[in-house]
């Protein structure tokens, strides 16, 4: 087995463990660190390592990396401490003759070679999250486990990052051929041809001409290959982890972290495509305990008899109704709502920075995968947050919000973003009369199901593409770990720390398999190295057949032509008999606690608000 060492990368009070081999590059190390701590993207920092009695050794390029590896081998060391230190502007100037580097760059900057004018206009280079895309297409013989869809996705990302546009000559399930779009204009010979390897289902590059001779090849901020599908792939985790993810947030996210400009329409389609499967919705006169009980009873009639996990905002109707209607169900509280509730408790003369620190510690408690991790996190929360934080936490049952205590399966979902995303998706329909609103929502759902059914016909693998990508990533990260077998289904994986994997019970001592209901990297490594079939340990919902089955049935159109005549007195649905509340009727939905409203600047009066030029009533000179 190829020799490897463990790097304990320390940044402040945080530590991340990386397993590296001799073929690991300095660029890869920087990218891994920036991916773990994204705030370093906007910083200038240095790496220092220590081996035995050699301290504060600079780690600036591939040569330094090779020296570190050789030094570790000479001393018989399998674990090396690497410190990440952010450099202030003054320290950069004082180290003018020493080697430093910008995030994402492997080139070393020597003080004597720097432009003296730079210090009068200092700035920090940023590393784009798309910087690795330039390496996705590399050589003839390269294979793509996800088939043609995987190859097309990698090719699009490659073109976006390198900065050119290609045209398909052939593009079907078994072969793809593309040329530079400027071939006729400038004679550029860039060319790629890939075909399906029927033996394993992989897509393989057969021919590849790398060089571009067309003028002005650079990474443009706009590229037609930045499709809404690609946007959806990149923001999926953002949508899941952040409440009420709006299209304008996706636009800003891509411009900031990818250096790409996408249209609002692309962003809207991308947000819509990122994970949403509506099961049922109801129209009621108010959100109260009685209506929630009615809805849950109706819901129970269409769901199969198995344990269901609910993630809610703790409405009293749900707190009462779920145990009554779904006695075997599991109730998880939305983490975003809990953080907003805790923020309300932190009253008094407290700084915003302190509040956010307490909120962050509470979030760590919720995500903690093991009981030991939870106890360490909650003690730190109690120490920093004091009585207010402790009283809030102790008012909650731990099995309803903490990963370490939750008994059901939540598949990594910590917030009720799906419901909030659905509310935004049907925002236009909410302004319509009841029948028109329901019909508009029906059409949206009908179109969505049809699009996804067509998408499923293009899936060639056994596992859905997103899940297959997770497997590939796990295979890659765990290939340097050593695995020892204890019994037929129990293994010890020598990562850092060492963990025990029980394949039969689908458990790992890191607890990530139990929490996400998807094999962790340790489990996948054990499965791979002992020749077992990974699909035997996946939940059935991750398979392409299950995805196709979910969208197998269509929502039927409802034409008005030929519809039976309805007597005039029955054509109008009167509103329910309710007491009219004070004030004007509310048109928009009631916003959740902590949800921010985006303001716009009027082009007439130049003020921020909820109006535009057409509706502006301000007096101007």
C-alpha cells in the first residue's frame, strides 16, 4: 500500500484531519483547507509544520510538501501538525523577503520580486469554489462513473472554469463529441470524444486535443453552459442548510464564490430544482390546532404504515397532533426556528457578536454526532451562554433536536426548508381565489412531475447521480485508510480517530451513517476493500428505480372544455364563516421569525423600501 501520513491542520481552536500520500499536491492541501474554513478564502495566510525537533517549517509549495513527507519518513512519524496562520498587512510587510502565498495559488511570491506599487493598493486574492473544475477533464482514458450525465456535467464545469464555449457534434447516451465553438472562426483545434464503456457503464474519453489557439481564452463571468441544472447541483446543500433560500441569494452566491454571473431566471429554476417533493397541501381558514389535526388525519390516510419523521416549527397543533395521529412517528424541531427562539431569549445589553457566538455553539450541539461530542459541546454552550442558554436548552427534549439523541431518520435534514421553499414556489398562486390558486398549484406540480419523470429516463446507473457522486467522493477519500476485519460484518477502520463499522446493523462509531441514513466514508471504505457490494447497504430510496417509481404516476390535466354545466348558484364558493380580524386583510403569507425582507432602491427617489419607480409617492425636487 502507498505510504501516507496524517496532517492535523489547526486553525484557531479548530482542527481538521487530512490523510495525504506522496502524490498529494500543495494545491490540493490549500483547497482542502479553504473548503473546511471558507473564511480563509478572503484572507492571506501561511502554513507552518513541525516534525520532531524541526519547528515552524514553512509549507509553501510542492517542494516543501515533498520535504515534509520525506522528513516524516526519516523520523518514522505518521502524524504531522500543520498550523494555519492568518497574516495581517503589517506582518506581510515585515516578512517582505520571506515566502508567502495567496489562497488558492501555488506560486511563491518573493519580496524582492513583488511590485513595489502593490503595497499602496493592497488586496486579497480569492479562491473560487469552481477553481477545481479546470482539472475535471484531463486525459485520454479518463473514466466517469456516473455515465454520460457525469461526463456532460464535468465537461460543462471544465469549459466554464477554463473560459471557452463548445459545440456538440454528437450527443447521445453512448457517445459525445464536442469541438470549440470558434473552430470555424479561428481554426481552434480543441476537440473531445467520449463513449460509453458497456462493460462497466462508465463514460471514457477516447480522443482529446487539449490546446486552444483561439484568441482571448480566459474565464469569463458568463458562460452558456452554466445551466439551471448545474446551478441546482451547486446550491443544493445551501438550500438545505439555509432558511428561505431565494433566487437573488443564488445569484449573489455564484458571483461571490464562483466568479460567474447567472440570470435571475436560471437562479429561480436552480432553486426550484434543488430537492422538493410535495406530498400534500391543504387550504384552511387559519393555522390552528383543529386544522392541523384535520390535516394530519388526512395525511395519515395516504402514507404507507411506516415510521415517519416530521421536521416542524413546533406549532402547538403539531406538538399535539403528531403523537396522536402518528404514534410511531418521530418529531424533530427545525434548527433554524430554534436558533431564532434562542436569539429572542438573549436579551439585555449583549453584543451581536456574543449572541451569534452562543447561537453557533447551540448549532454545534444540534449537529454533534455522538453523545461524547454532544456533552463537550453543551458544556461549552453553558459556559459561554450562561443561565439564559441553559434554561432554553433544558426546556427542550433532547431527542427532538439533537442528532446524538434523535431516534428516527432525518437523512441529514436539520431545518424545515422544504416547506418554506414550497411557500415561495407557490407565492403567485396565494394571491388568487381558492379554486384558481389550487388549479395553478396543480399545474405547477403536474409540470414538475413530468420534467422529473423525463429526467429519470436519462439516468443510466443503479444509484441516483447525486448519491453516486457521494460514493465516488467517499471512495477517493478513504482509499489511503487501512481496514482490519473483526468478523464477517464488523471492521476497524484506521483513520484518525479509529472507528468501528458494523455493516449488518448499518452503524459506525462516528454516527454519521445513523444520522444521514447513508454509509459514511468509513463504511464505504470497509465495503470497498473487502469486496462487498455497496448497493446492499443503501436505503431503497437512493436507487434510480425508486426515483422513477416516485414520478411514475402523472397528475392529469383538467380541461374546462366539455366540463359539465354547473348551476350558477354553485359556481361561487363563499368564504367560511369566521370573525373578521381588525385591520386590512393580509395578502402575503405571515413570515417566520427571523426571516428578512429584501428591500429595493427606488430609481426615482433613490430610497430603500418596498416601492419602485411606478409606485413611488415621494416628493422629489
